[in-house]
C-alpha cells in the first residue's frame, strides 16, 4: 500500500514556515499572518510546551492554514500530533521505531535524511518526498542537484540554513518541491507581535518561482 503523498500539500506554497510558538495565542496570530502572506502550510515544531495545543488552535481557528507538526522525533508524538490536528508530519531524521509509526500515519510525512544512503533507505520503505536536514550544513542545493540523476524518484523539501539569499538556488532544482525555513517568522518579530512584518516576509516568499512547478 502506498503512503500518503506530501507532493499535493507542498504544491500549495514554495516555502513551509518552520514555526516555534511561544504561546498558543501567538501561534494563532502567527498562523493568520502567514496565511495572509500566502503561505498556508505551517510546520509547528514540537519544541515548546504549547506546541500541540497551538496546532489544535490553529486547526480550529485558522481554516485556511494547513498545519503540521515538526521536530517529530519520537513515535508517541505521531499520534499526539495527529490527534491535535496536524495534517502533515516532519522529522529531522528517523529511528526504526519512528519509521514504523510514520509508516502507519494517515497523513503525509516528510522524514528527514542527510545522505544518499539514508534517502535510499527511506525510499525503499515507501517515502518518496524527504526533508534534507540540516540542508546547508550537509551540502545544500548542490547535494540535491548531485543526487537527482542517480536517485530520480526522490523529491525533497530541504530545511536548515535557508533564507532569502540562497532560497533561489534550492527552488531552481526540479527535484525540490518546496523549502522549509524560519526566516519568514523570525523569533524577534514573533516576540514583538509584528504580524505586519511577517505578512510582508511571507508575501515575498510566496511569490518565489519553483522549477518543480513551472507556471
Ligand atoms: C529547524 O528545524 O529549525 C529548521 O530546519 C529551520 O531551520 P532554519 O531556522 O535554519 O530555517
């Protein structure tokens, strides 16, 4: 049986904001700003105490958002994230137990990899869209370009160290469906509640051209 395909979700926007929420209320306001700026896919990292509650609140209160859970590093977080309302899951890497849970998940999963061997192992288990992490540190757009020929069935959503200065290089690769990043929702703007600035950053990111989805 094939696993839920993340491609359809990633087609919705070139950038997936990687969000770390200080509170449920800030998470909802941030989600509204990102959606208004044209970035409906939102990865809420499970790194802060209110993260799961924020996913639930965003799912309930921001109907145009497609909220997912990031930093899913343990099997029990798969069920908890989905119960909260996560519509996709992202991990920085995998363990055998986490992979088992991912294989059972009813929502699309972007499991993390950093090498061709890890990518091949995930592909053999049925995952064909992978997060490359930490993208810039492990070879970035050049790595993904280099593995396009030997691993033609794989697609990527790289994350880690991507920002306005290098995002174009990533999105120029046809095997990159979208990128993840926190540059559209910087910590200081979230803390200050400067939602207008986040709308502007999102708007610019939402207009980035992707080779994977030519207009
Ligand atoms: C993360 O998990 O923190 C993401 O990879 C975001 O990375 P960034 O902050 O470098 O965009």
